[in-house]
C-alpha cells in the first residue's frame, strides 16, 4: 500500500505543478500575448498542454489504483480523478488521500 501511496503522491504533485504552470504562464501567453504556433511561446503552450495530458493519464492510473485499494465510493473516486483537471485541486486531493491512507494503515501496524 505504501508504494501505491507514493506513486499517487508523486503523480498528484507532478500533474498539479504542470497544470499550475500552464494556468499561470501558458494561458496568459495564449490569450494576452497572443502566442501562435510559431516561436517559443507557441511551442511552450503546445508542449505544456500535451505534457499535462499524458501526465494526467498516469495520474488517473495511480489514482484509480489507490482508490480501488482503499475501496473508495464512486463519488469519492470521481472527485479524486477530477482533481487533476482543476488547478491546485490535486494538491488538496493528495493531502486528503494521504491523510486517509495513513489513518487507516496505522491501526493495522
């Protein structure tokens, strides 16, 4: 269980940081500075969102793994899965899931 929690925590942070960067830097590049497909700004915008998409898929795999292991309800599982799409929500989901896993595991030790 500890390995699954570590994998989830890493992917939650990686996905959350990239989503935050793309929200704070990428979106202003696109809509304020009118970044096109040409040049560094356009490439940064495109690569950043593609990277977030691929990392989000890995986040989904690790989140499903931990949710199935913890036998979360469908609603709670969906909330954890959607946290990777809302800026800064993956940090909150990571904290709450880690707290819950630790609370459930300590009595077993």
